[in-house]
C-alpha cells in the first residue's frame, strides 16, 4: 500500500514529465523550418537522445543519473 507522499510524488512526477515532453514536442523544427510534433514515444526518444548529447558535452554521467532516477522512481511508486 502506498502512502500519500509516494502517491503525490508519483502524480506530480508524471504531471511534470508530461509537461516536459509536451513542451519539448513543440520546441523543435524540421530542416524546412516547420514546427514538428511526433508521437509521445518518439518525442521521449528524441528528448532522451538530446539529453545524452547534453551529458556528453557537459561531461555528465548520464548512465549514473539514470540509475539514480530509477531508484528515486521506485521510491515514488
């Protein structure tokens, strides 16, 4: 059974994640200059790939951050 904190943390995280993917979906442009919007799964893939590029350029350990994120996620279920 989950307590109110974990339920609230999950719900808030899901809301923020949805907002991030939606915002990201409207932020890009195609080569022809048109705004693009893909499926939620494609947007998530593109966002994660771009975050990998960002991690490379800023010398962040993406795999370690993802591991920590998975642990945090598990505590919020």
